[in-house]
């Protein structure tokens, strides 16, 4: 089944800047919200089974039991659907990060970090749609740009969580650290579930390495900032 012309690759904005893909409108009434959520649920199913190349809005609408015209009232094309799924996933991580953030600073923050990573890893292992969504967001410049916006929103929370752990880092550097941490974590978690046949061993090994990388990165970043400040004080003295 071919997709509608309105589901073709999204065009870019002027001057070559990719557009950020968002729904045409969000539901307000309960009946519309149910249809909206049904479409997203069906979109996940189709994405897992077919991948982004064979993904069609017609199939999503049919599985959701929603007229195709209703789908297009919310989503201009399949890429907007995919980006909304990515936004959903990001919100779920934010909820978990909020709980982590509420427990720091504490001398036991590395253990909390490990627990947080374990929880995220469990989400990726139990929900194959997360990797399918992440792969789909790499399809076009517009989907990549939108996924980057979702990552930056998550990174803003990570930067806030880093503040008590890296008190001597300046704000811009901490924001950059947060973006690096989020991107690395997403990439490795998706790598950890790429081969279902031997997923358990690879997943566990990858998560273990991810924990080591994140903890080492935070310790080293703080050490460098501290040494830089000490060097500046010696020079001024």
C-alpha cells in the first residue's frame, strides 16, 4: 500500500534550515484524545513491523480504526507521526530523570546514576519500539532536527541535575556536557538492543560500559574544571 502524497519526505524551510515537525493540532476533547492516542499506538506497531520505509499512514489509520482524514487532521505525514512518538519517549525519560534529580546531590550519586541507567536500559529492553522510533528519526533532515530538539529538552533537565555534581563548571559547558551525555546514552541504549538473537548478553555488556563511561566522564569533567580554576588562582597569585 502506498502512502498519500502528503506523507512524502517533508520539505525544508527557507535557507536550508530543516523544519521542526509537530502535529497540526493537538486534541482537546476526550473523544479526540482517544483517537490521537490510538493513532500513536498503531503507529508504534506498524513501525516495529514494517520500518520507516514501508510505514504508511493508511495502515496506521486502518489499525487504529480511524478514518484517514482524521489522521491527517493531526499529522501532515508519517514523519510527523514518528517525531511525535519520539517526543512521547522523551517525556517518559524526563519523568524518570525528575525522580533522579530529586535525590541529588548526595555522596552516593554514582549509585543513583547506575540505578537510573538500569531503569532506562529496562525501558529499551522491554519496549522494542524505542529503537524503531530512534532509527526512524534518522530518516530525513527534518526528523533529525526534530529529534535533536527533543534531546535538547531532555539535556536541559540533565544539565540541571549536573549542577550540584559539577558546581565549578560554567553554564554553557554544563549544557554541552548534558547534550553529550544524552546523545551517548541514547546511541548506546539503541545499540544494546539491535540484535534480538543475542540481545541479553550484548544489552548487559553495553549497559555496563555505558555506566562506566558516564561516571568517568563526569568525574573527569569536574577534575578538569577544578584544575583549571586552581591554575588560574596560582597565576593570579
